[in-house]
């Protein structure tokens, strides 16, 4: 027997990502991003990507891995809609050296 929760999860999973965001998040919202990847050039790539979408002055909090090979970058942006959030994720997903995007 399929529970109502399973049905709702299936319905949400079938939606495009921007629509799924609209269903699950109350906008506008301050959304925290965490970008994890190779240390070399990641911070600059994130800054360039954010500048390209009109967010040039974003403050990144950088934390290197224990061996210094990887870095995590954390930042918060005001986001007005699911479409805008989807666009930000799309831009960040294309970064060279990206390992994880949360």
C-alpha cells in the first residue's frame, strides 16, 4: 500500500526543480549555499559566477580541508523565487572543480 506521503514525494519529484522549490520553500528567503571542491581557483570561480548573475559583493566564508586539498565556501543570498534559486544552483553546478553543492 502506498502512503499519502509516498504519493506526495512522487508528485514533488516529478516537478521541475524551480517548481519544487516553490512548493517547498516560502519565498522570499535568505538561502545558505555551501560549495565544496578543489581548493585551487574555486573561490574565484564562485565570485565570478555570482558576479555574472548580479551578486558581485557576496561574502564567502572559506574553510579548507585538513590536508588543504579541498575547500568549502559558505554564503547566504536573498532569493525571491524558486526560479531564481534554480538559476543560482544551475550556475553554481557548472563550476570547474566542484565536488558538492548544498
